[in-house]
C-alpha cells in the first residue's frame, strides 16, 4: 500500500496496534478484533524493541514485518513500525511497511537520526518522529530538519512524554508546554499524542487522550493488543480493541473555530485577562526595581545575593497557600523559581556590573 498519511483529513487520526509483534497469530487476531470493534487509520507494531535493560524481549526482528504487513491488508490500512537505524529502514521498506517512525531513544541522538535521513534520501515515505526522551525542544526540531533536508515531505510529530525518575503518576511526564511550543514553531507538522507511553497504565489513557484532544492534537497513537495482560512488552499500558473502541466513543471533540456571538463573548473574557496581564507586568516591573534596591543594600553591606534560609522560608510559605489561591503547587514552584532567577539577575547587575552591559 502506497501510504499518504494526510493526518489532518479527519480528527482524531487513530494509530493503533500492539506494542510488539509477537507471533503471526497474535498480529492477525489483533487486527481481526480491531476490524470488528473500531475503525483505525494506521496499524502499528514494534518489530525491533530498544529496551532499557538487556535480556528483555527486544522484538522478533525482520520475521515480524510480514506479519505486520499482512495484518494491515486485513484491515485495509497502512502499517507503521519503529526504526532505529538505516538497516531497519531498508528492511521495513523492502517488506512493504508504509510508514516509519523514529522512537524517543533514537531521536535523542543526532548521529542516528542523520543515518536514517541519509538512508531515506530519494524515498517517498511518511516518517513520524517521537519526542526525545529528554525535554529538549531544539533536539526534536533538529530531527525534523534533518529529515526535511533528506527530502522527506510528510512528517508527523508524536508526543510520548519525557523520562523522569519514579514519577508518582506517569511513566513519562507529558510536559505539555513542549509539544505546544513545537506546534508554534512547526505549525505545518501534524501532532499525535501517545497516551500509552505517557501513562504507562491503561486506566489513565482516556484522561490523557481527552486532554490531547482539548489541546487540539490531530490524533492518538494507542497500543492495542488482543490480550494485553499476556503481552510480551508493556502489558500494563495496552488495551483490547474492544476497550479502545469504548475509549474513542467517550472522547469529546470540541471545535477549534469560534465565530459570531461566541467569538464576541470570548473576546470580552480575553480582554479582561489581557488587562490583568498588563497589571501583572506592572507589578513585576516594580518588584524587580525593589530587587535592584536589595542588591544595592547587599553590595553596600557585603552580603551574598543568595540567602538560602530566607529563600527556603519564602518557597514554603507560598506553597502552603497554593490551595487557598486555587493554584497547583507545581505552578507556584515554577513561578517562584522564575521570579527568583530574575531577581538574582537584577541583583547581579547591581553588585557586579559588567563593563559593557548588553542585557539591559
């Protein structure tokens, strides 16, 4: 099948299938269940699985490509698999896989991305790029630029979250501000959310999927297996095709277009917010003027800029009031850290003014 994704032809664009191709029977049975219960746009499966630890299941390898392609024919949809090097790309395309995706462990490595880009020169194939494992927007954008220079014209971004150590809620934290920033920088590249890898557990899939839809993502990539609990990899985050259909039926799709009286009402609210923003910036300007006075006081009295005990007390008191102000502790912490760093910058300019200060 000669695939052209045309992701924005419908919403949500759904990519589904098992984390890993395990056996031919598993692939065909999963495809048959998908055909019975729901409509998808692309069938996915991992053939080569880059695992964190050795001696774990790392995919069946090239033999699974034929299973994936045949399962796609059963559904009459394009197929997609992850590649990590030029050899993977060659084998996948030779076997008839329609779409390639570059995983998070590969997109973090510019050398690996360039190798793949070089191997795809002159090839007309859609390529999806997952965000790097670490929250680095420029690295993610760099992967797209390398592929564009190789002549790849159909690119798609996949947001699968970012690695952290033992997060209480997510397998990979979403850091929603990163994909939002990517869309601002690269508005013509469709954006797909991968709630399976963000959550790591099936009971959170619907919540994250709905948030992605409310943030105007173009689609979802959700791992789907005929018997998730028996899956050879990432069992906890996979759904049965029947439960995928239920999840999709629960999604509320809201319009991105606002017109007429609705637009008037929204503009009134936005103007009020804008007025408050103006006042906030006036207050911040006054605050930083006071920070400069603090810097002058410290300079005159030979006091260090950073006062750890004072800063610890400030943070503690602000966090204690997060519930009272109906603001999240995470937001309070980020805001106070940003204010603190800007305050330090102003104090440094007073205490240690450079000979040629271009930051003013």
